[in-house]
C-alpha cells in the first residue's frame, strides 16, 4: 500500500498516510480541519537484494575489438670472434 504526503493549505501541517490507490484523496487536515493538498512524491528508488550488482549487469557491453598482433621486436645481437 503506497504512502501519500499531504499538506494543509491553512496551517501548513505536513503529514503522510497509507492509502490504497483506489481510495479517495483526503480533504481535511487532522490538526485544524482545513483543506489539504496531496503532494507529488518522487517515489522510492530501486531496491537491490542480494549480491553481485555491478554496472555491467544491466546493459550490453560494447563489442570487443579484434586484437591486432604486435609488431615483432627485433633484437640486435653482437657477436665477437675470438682468436685462437
């Protein structure tokens, strides 16, 4: 059952109440009996249960690039002749 926020237009009293979505809006302030206005709420955020929630869990990753072979590394070696 959702929670709705209300504000009294006469005494500025803010309150919240649990109501079914099918129920009529409240019209009277519980403090002074004045007219109330239902406020628009942001709602609740997502609730993560369990482990393993990562940034990559909910979207497709970009296709992997093909690996290009690295150029061969040429090593210069020096040889010395030894005389007998």
